[in-house]
């Protein structure tokens, strides 16, 4: 039925993933083709996902059948910074399920990835999308696309009523909602609606498949894994952020210039983000901690470096909805150049539906632990507490 919010096959394209997975994958191919990594799944909400194991496994097995189509490869060829060797590699790529283990341990759903970074990097987003949609299908089987559409229209009407014409003219948002979406059909509807109703505000989507099929801009640069992996890729730990940013600049030569700041807290990031990087990167992305406090630190940092903050993008992507995004926009417009990536608040905001909260994070690179020390309590994730303590010591963060 067309009214259903679900489809039989959850992930139908290799491009049904976040764009930054492909941008990082190209950099891995060129710089770290032999790096070995480990990843682990974690349900932050503590929800019991074990009843869905069989269906999750069935959807995962279907991933191995996916391959790039001629049309998808041609689309990537039109992106100037996507290199021919990488596109050829994607033409050969298949999900290798030998690198993935999915089980129940101690009454919890457990997923572990272990293998070459180049070959496991694309697993994260479709795995999360599968768990989310399987779980939603079981818990909310009667939800329809019409309900999701009505809720979105309600929010868009609220935005029109609250924001002035000038505020809307400078307000930009993107869909960042692939990994914890209610379903693919709901995310597609959201992108269609934003493209139709808010063309001046809608910057694009992180979902490459939807960007291609809807002719909108794919959004994204780097994720935490890029900076985390550099903790074990050769330089001293204290130099790992600099190494990650420097390698990115060498790969993309001025393209994809948004740096992620909260892998080892904003304060530690800014100590490494000197005039060289501040001139080379177009802006910064916020993903944890108080967004306005973060923005004040960013603005002050640019001012100390003699750079006008209004010439740099500040992208906010941490648990936003339209109301919070408008609040941040009003606080910062005229002093900086804010924009917003909204995920669950767009693609899993339906009356009566409680979104799940889960992540898959890198836990090791080349056999050694890596960590993310977030600006938000509870977002820090590492399998080795001693390594977290060591990182805190090296970066002067105290005990946290």
C-alpha cells in the first residue's frame, strides 16, 4: 500500500548512506588502505532490541546483494572531488558480512565490526537504519506516511508563523536523518516536502541516494571516526587532530571544508585549529555540548585569529528540532553564518512514536583503542578506560 511507512527491503542502494561516509572512504583508500579497525554497537536508551534479531539479520544479509549501478557511478563522477580510482573501487565494492558479528550477549543486541577500514566503513549507517526501521515496524505497525506528513506540515507551518521573512531568508537547514529515521519512506517524504515547500531554506540531504534521485545537494564532510582513527595512525597522540585535519586538506584541496570539533572537546580542538586551518577550512560543525557556548568559543577564536566570523559557517547537528534551530539562528545571525543539520527531529518525529537512541562507534584502530571525549556527558565512548584517562592527561582535560 502506498500509505505504508515501511518497505519490504529497508536499504535498497549502496548510496542509501550518509555522504561523509563516501568522502572519508575515498580518503581512506588514498591514505590508509591497510588500516584495521573495530566498531561496536551501543543502545544509549537501554531499550531491549533482542526480539528483532532475526529480522535484523535478514535485512543485513540483503546488504550483501547490493552493488553500484551504472547510473549511481555516473552521478558520483559528476562530483568534482570524487576521484576516478575511488569510483572504480566503488564499482567493485560489496558488503562482506565476514567482518560483522550480530548476536545476543547478556540479554542485549550486540554488533561488532572488525576488518579493513576501507571495507567496513560503509556498514555503520545502513546497520543503524536497519535496526531503527525493523524496530519501528514492530512497535508502530499502523503508522502511515500521511501521519508523518501531517506532523511535518504542522512543524513547517509553525516555522512560517514564528520566523519573519528576513529570518527565513537567512535560515538554512539540511536533512541529516538517515541513521535513526522512522523509515526510508518517511525520510524520502521529508526531503520531498522540504524541497517543495522550503526551497530557499533547504540546503540538501546527507543521504546520497536521496540527493541523487531528488537532484539536491549531498551534505557532509567528516565524522568522528576520521579524527579518532588518527589517534593510532602514526603521529603522537597529542598531534592526532592536527594529523587528521592536515590529511583532509591534502586529500580535498579546499573542498569539503567543514571540520568536526568535538572528538576531544571543543577546547582541545581549538588549541589545534590554528590560523593555517582556520583559513583552509570554511567552517566548523557542532555535535555535542551547549550550542551557544560552543558558538561563542568559535566566534571568539576566529576573532583572535583576525578572521571575520561572518565569513565562516557554523553548522549545528546535535539533536535539533526546528524550534531549537530557530532559537540558535536568532542568537547568532549577524555575528556568524549558522546553518542546521536536523536528523531525528525531521525523520522520526511522529505523534506516539518514541525514537530509538543508538550508535555504532569505532573502538580500535590497528589493534589499539581509540576514543571520543565528548562535550556532552554520556556521549564519551571507549572500550578502554585507561586510554580515556591517558587522553585526558595528554590533552589537559582533567578527570572529566
